[in-house]
C-alpha cells in the first residue's frame, strides 16, 4: 500500500507526472493516501533529482504525499559534475525543513532494508571506490547507488547511471551471486565505455533487460559489444527465446513493438497493448 520511488526526473513537469501517476495507482488500489516508504536518489545529477524540490514543496509540504524516508548516499556531497542542478546537502536541508518527520537514510554497501514484502539490498555505493578513481572527471555517475529488490523470489537490479568501473567492481565482489531476474541497464542504456561490462552482464545474467531510453538511443547501445553480449550471448545456453528487452515504454519483439502498460514483477506478468504507433 505504499510506494518506493527511484530518482524521479529533472523538472517540475516530472514532479507533476510522478504525483499524478501515484495518485492514479492509489485510486485503482483503493488507497486512502499516497505514502512513499522510501524515495531513493541514486546520484547527484539534475536529470535524476532536478524535480525533487518542486515535488517537495508542491506535494509533500501540503500533505498530499507522505514521505517517510529519503535515501541518498550523503558522502557524495555537493559534487559539481555535469548536470548537477542542486547538491545533495541542499536536498537534505530542505527536506528537514519542509518535512521534519522524513527520515534521512544514508544507504551503505552490505545493508538490507525491508519495505513491506520487499527486501532491498545495497549492492554498491561510492564508498566502495577510492574517490580519485570515481571522480577523476568530476562526474557523479560512478557514485550511483546500486540496489537489488526482491519480492516473492523475483529480483530486480537497479543501477542508476553506474559506469564500467562500478560494473567491474560489483562483478568481482559478488560473482554469480549478482544474478537477478531483471536488470535496469545502467546509464540510460549506454555505457561510458565497454571495459569490464561483459563480466558484469555475465554475473547479472538477467531474463529481463530494462532500457530507460528511447528507441534511437537503444539502437546505438545495441551495437556496442557489451550490450550485444547481454542481448545474445548471455542467453545462448538457455532454453528460452533470449533476454526479454524493454525499451522505455516498448517491449521489443521479433516482429515489432508493443506498448507496455504495466510490468508486475510480483506476479511476473506483463500487460501490453499491441500494434500501437511508435512514439518519439
């Protein structure tokens, strides 16, 4: 009866979209209120957290949304990397003023959290790296907190904008224990470089690959050696059709595209509308 939100967008329209989407789901599920058990900001880049202040003032401050916990790795601090609209310190201080009952949580690698029937394992944080290696280019992507969600035995790996250094590290840390059913492909579906990502994809070995990008960017990513490995070689020895690929709102099949309206990982079902016009 509550929500777990990752990042959320980069602007006020995204804040409105998030609220409207949760409101719709709350109505459909006969929820009397909108409660976010945890809102997790994976890293300090504006395209992931730029919406947050608008959401906080428009919907949390007036009680339309109850925000129980805000998760972010505060060791990232106020990085000035590309696209960083506002530092995490500012987000923490504003949250404490606007919603003093919201608990500020700094997730660290090795921790596990329980939200109703969901287990959230913290797989990777910036603390796993030496700072100089993570931020040689002043970019916070490598600091993305990676988490594994598990409900009724079905698991999803959320990666934010994690880079190849992160993939190498977690693959060496966890090996086959990194395996999940569904993978949110890192960095909008495009790796910064291909070094080490094959090892990561081998360790994760997912059935579902979720590309948070449009079709054009997906086609570019699919040409990269590591992504090709994910789409083809990882599944070679399985008695299935291969990885099930979802590009933003579209499910890519052998003969075309279908619009996804819902992916229910708890029941392991997918609802689609067939033969719709391609968007964007």
